[in-house]
């Protein structure tokens, strides 16, 4: 499987942004359906905001700098593709299952729901951050600053 870096960055970007937006909307729907307290939906959302803000700023910075040409970029290894997809998929499935558990009342309170979402974000956030940094040029920026005198 050959995948250009920029095309895969688009796939990862869409997954990260959509998964967080879906969490926000599900929290709002649950607030309406289950009569959360006034702040509960925002508490659930706030559990995801720090990393989401970081990811979104990296993605936007990369897009603005003009590095998002899908026809270019190095070919990335299948290992990077699969590891990233597994971690992103695990994140999405874990969040959806958490909301399902709340819906069937295995998780009983909005505070517990917030704790579960924050735990998922913490558990997978470091891995996602490293992958996002690698995909969006973290290692390239380090190499760009190295000067070799001959």
C-alpha cells in the first residue's frame, strides 16, 4: 500500500477533527435527552479541548503554509499508516462505546462520563500527538534547522 504523506495527513486530519466535533454534538444531544445539568455537556467537551486545540492549530498551520498539496510528499511506510489508523480507530471506537455505556446507564452520571472521556483522551492523546507531530512536519522542522558546513 503506497500512501503519500500529504494524502495521509488529510485522512488523519479529517478523522481527528470529525471525531472531536461528533463528541461535541453527542454531548449536546445527551444534555437535551438526559437532562444534564447546565454545565455537564460543556464539561464533557472540555475534556477533549486541550488536545483538540493543539491538533487543530497544527493542522491549520500546515494548511496555511501551503504544505497540503495532495499530489506531493514522501511515501510513508505501511507501518506508519496502520499504526495511525489503529490509534485513530481506537480513539473513535472508545469514545462511541463510552457514550453507548452512558446511554444504557452503565456509566450513570455526567461526571462519570466526563471522567471516561478525559481518560480516553489522556490514554490515546500522547500517541496521537506524536503521530500528528510526525505527520505534520515535527521531524522535518528539526532537520531543517540543522546546518552542515563543508
